[in-house]
C-alpha cells in the first residue's frame, strides 16, 4: 500500500487498517524503493472499501518512476508520460477538479 500524498497519509491509513508501524518500508530505511506497507488480500480489500484506489503492478511501477523523475533521477518516455497523466486522473481525490 502506497500513498500519492505522503507518508503521513500513508501512516494514518495504515493505522485505520490496524497495520503496525514496524511493517513500514521505505527507501530511507533501506528496505524498499518507495514508502509502502505490504498488505494481505483481506487488508487490501478493506483498504479499497475505505477509499483506497486499486492499481496494477505496472501502475505502481510508473508511480515510482514518476517519483524518480521528479527527483531528477530518470526521464520518462513520452508514452509513459501519457500513461502517468491518465493514472493521475484516476488517482485524483473525489470531488477535485
């Protein structure tokens, strides 16, 4: 489980789901390429019921690439830029523009 907003939102949502902070993984901790919690299928379904947006593995990788692009570590191919724009629309908070 990841957040497109930030770690505070991620931790708050994890708390709602009953996840332990010890399960958190991040680049800063040296145990992952992006901040996330691994979740079971049942926790994933509960998260979706609470408003999480389900994404594919490819979309998750693209989100990670976008973070790398914003940090100046990677340049995306034009087709990836379009795919990312489509994904950003999907992940836009409900009721936002």
